[in-house]
């Protein structure tokens, strides 16, 4: 595991240093302090995103009430 300073992690991730510092203060990112220096794993942001990612919720089939309405409309058009 490679540890990075906060400025290096911010540059690598594209996230602002202030956001990363806030997340560290809230305990949301893995980190260690060595002689007063804040060090974070190079995968800290990646790990956070992976554990907090919310997938889309969708239906595998259309709702049945829409199927009934569409079927009724097709039947009327056929007349």
C-alpha cells in the first residue's frame, strides 16, 4: 500500500484538498498521522466511492397498469 500526502492525493484524484480534509475529520477516509503528517492510501477516494456507490433502481418489466392501458388503446385503434 502506497501512502500519499493530502496535496498529492488531491492532485491525483482531482478532489479539492478541503473536501478530503473534511472527510478525514469526519472519519470517512482511511488515513494515518506520522509525526504530524497526514498520510492517506492512494486508493482512499476510490475505496470511499466503491463503498458508497448507489446503483440505479429500475424495474425489469414495465408496470402492469401501463401494459393494460396500451393494450386497450391498441384494441380501440383496431376498431
